[in-house]
C-alpha cells in the first residue's frame, strides 16, 4: 500500500510539471500575440487586455513572458471561479511615472477588491466580474493622462 501511494504521488508530481510546462508555452504564445496588439496611450506604450477565463497565476505568467518582448505598461485582467484577477507590470523606463502598484490600487476597487505591489509588478483582484472591462478602461484612461 505504501509503495502504491508513493507511486501515485510521483505520478501526480510528474503531471503537475507537465501541466506547468504547457501553461508556460501557452503564456509565451499568448504574449507574442499581445505584442502585436500594443498601442500607445498618451506617450506610453501599453498592452491592456481582458484575457477571459484566466486566473491570476496564468496572467502573471503572460506578463512575465512579455517582459523580454515589450517595454511599456502591461495591465491584464481575467476571471475564473467567479473572481477577477488583475496583473500589472511596468518596465523600468516608466515606473516613476506609472507605478504598477498605483495602477492596481486605482482599478481593483472597481471590481470590488484590492490590489497593490511594487512599482514594476503588482497584482490584485475582486469579486465583480461584470466590471472587469470598466476597470481595464480606467487603466487606459490613467495612461492617457499620465496617472
């Protein structure tokens, strides 16, 4: 019985590694597509997207994949399990003017939640899935006027 449990645990660990690898590949592929959709808001290069049924960890993976490909402000939103997830990353050239933590502190209350973090990376969330697009629009407004 003990050997069977160990075998099952080893199998589970292997499956989790495979899943994580697949998710990282998906995040990198999605990031490449998002770079093509980048826009300039005010004087700031930006990617602001609702990625649909995605959780915060996947959004963070996409944002991390974008770091090497895109210089500017990235704000991603998604909803999974009746909750909103938000992630913002800001490249070093823009952190003084548009800190990621401030962006999320401003938009997360719109979805009934909280957010915050460092100038270059922040996360947040809330419960009101219906307000996700409104929150992302607010982020775009902030960039247009320079926060």
